C-alpha cells in the first residue's frame, strides 16, 4: 500500500511516557505528484507548543496546549482541553530529510516531499 | 508496491471501528457533525465581572468570523472555505469540516453590548462580555449599631 496510514496507538499501559488523556486531531491528507500534505487541526496550540518527531518510518505529531487562565466558573463545556497526539506511518517514498511544518491559527500543515528517485522523470534520448 | 483499491478503505474502516471503542464520545460528536454540519466546540465561563466564551475555530480568517449580540443572545457564525489548491490531489483523509457554522448562546444576565471584546488566536476565538452594572453581584454593607 502506498498511502500514509495511521498507526495504531500504543496503549498507555505499554508506554508510560505517553499520557493517556490526549485528543486525536482531525486531519486531511492529500497526495500530489511531488509529495504528501497533511493538515491537522489543533486549536489552542501555538508554534511553540508543537512537537514533531520522526523515527524510522513513523511521524508523531504532538500539540501541547498553552495553559489557559480559566476565568471564574465553568457554566458550559464542550471543548476537550487536552494535548493532541497522533502517529502516522510514512510512505517509504517520502524524503524524511525534507519534511517541513507550518502552523497557522491552530492548523498544522506538514509538507512531506517524495524523494527525487521515486518521482517520475523523463529520460532524454541523445 | 501495487495498491489494491479496496484496501485503503478497509483499513480506514478498521481504524474507525478501533476509534469508536477508544473514544465513543468524540466519535459520536464527529458522527453528529456529519449529520448536522459543523458545530465548533464552545465553552462558557462566568466570573464576577464577565462572561467568557471560547470557541475552537481552527484555520479561519478573522474576516470570516461574525459575532453579534441581540437581546442577551450571542450569535457566532462564519464560514471556513475549502482549499482549491488540493482540488487535483488524491485525497486520503478528509476529517476536517468546511462550510458554514452558526452557534447561539443565551446569556443568563444582561451584558454591556458596547464593551464586548473578541480575540482570535491559535484557532481559538475568545469573547469577553462584561456584565452590566445592575447584573454584577453587589455586596451591601450593613452597619450594625
């Protein structure tokens, strides 16, 4: 399969370093001829709260929320104020040295270019 | 490696089932969004001076967010436009919602409409609504003679 697939999350009991309470960010994943684009929604996370780690063929995106000063008493709650975390398995065609990230209004955009060797190219005939 | 067209979808389905057991509430919220449109999550706080509303609206433009107050009801609406630039790309996951949303919050006590402030940062909209003088809790001093 040549798609970026989501890796099954490790159980908190198996990995005590991972807090059990986190939110899975909603993502969009696109593939173009040059690579993949992954957009993840992490409202409440600034550029400084981002942690992206590449390990082997896995990429983990973690978003730490800024500690909010809670004004007074909570009357109504829908937001789940916890850190974000999601792990993806990468297509081997991705050049992991060229991955770039951008954060804008709570949306992380990861650009994952394919390595030059896998891109279709024309061969000039002499 | 060759891609068997049905395989991606099957994996997605399995993921979805896994997730359903992992966080039934989050999944329920997502399912209800599919049925009813985009309902951004909203919190309402109250202290002595203000009501504070926080809404998660990732990836919006400031000018696409509308905030209005009418007879003690706070209305929030807006539209997140889908991106044209990926129109030709192959799509693997689309969990983000694009389109219009509308939310209304009825405030328990009157607020000073002219002093309402809104700020949009890191994809979170924060609206501060100061209470009117009449609505603020007052301490009455009683002189005991």
